[in-house]
C-alpha cells in the first residue's frame, strides 16, 4: 500500500475533486486507490458515499497480470493550478469516472498551465466460452447458409443427419 498524505479531497463538491498539490507532477493509480480507500475509512467521511472502486491485477499465469482500472465515483482528479507550464502524469493503469447518476464522465479536471498525460493500458478482450450457446448457434444455422461442400453442415445435410445431440 502506498498512501499519499498530500492529496486533498474536496468532499463537499459534486463531482468531488481530488487535488494533487504542487510540486507533485506524478500520480500513480495504485497510490490514488490506496489513499482514497484510507481517506474513506476516516471518521469525518466514512458516512459519505464511496469515492473509488477498482478492478484488475488478476494473475494470468507466468508472473503476468492484467492491468488496474480505477473508477472514481462522482469524483475527478485535478493537479493544482500552476503559474508556469508543466507536464503532469497519471500512470499505472486506467482511470475512469462516473457521475452521481452512474454516467461516465471525464475523470480529470482542467488545471491552469498543466498539460496532463494519462497513460492507459489495455488487455485482451473477454470472449465468453459458452459451449451450449456456440453449439446452439451452429445447430440453429439456416440450411440455406450451409452451401459450402467442405463444411460439417453440408456433410450432415448430404447424409441426412438432423439429430441434435445432447450437450
């Protein structure tokens, strides 16, 4: 756990603002998550709505895991306004945010003289491996679509095999 005591949360706003103060120019998403969870356990805000949720880092085998996604709940990240141009970075996964109604919104708030670089990560798309659904889609395919002589469907039609097996 990497707690950051310098982050300021403006709990009374909607959306809430999580400010990264000067001189910080970096925000790691794991640190953000850990800090917001710690803040949420304090007596002064523990009755307020949750501010953060996250998922990811599940092991994929061979020492590989998928990326972290941090979801801000009615909150945005804002680097403190600067007097001269600076580049600030948010890294370590994906940052998303939803408003009070659960609609997705931009997870960052504009800051004067700050160019924000947000590094995101992506992983493989999840495709359900539902054998019954796949088999049913094959069995339910229209006969008119089974015209290629090199398919199982064409072979079954040629041999008059129309029995749907138990799955």
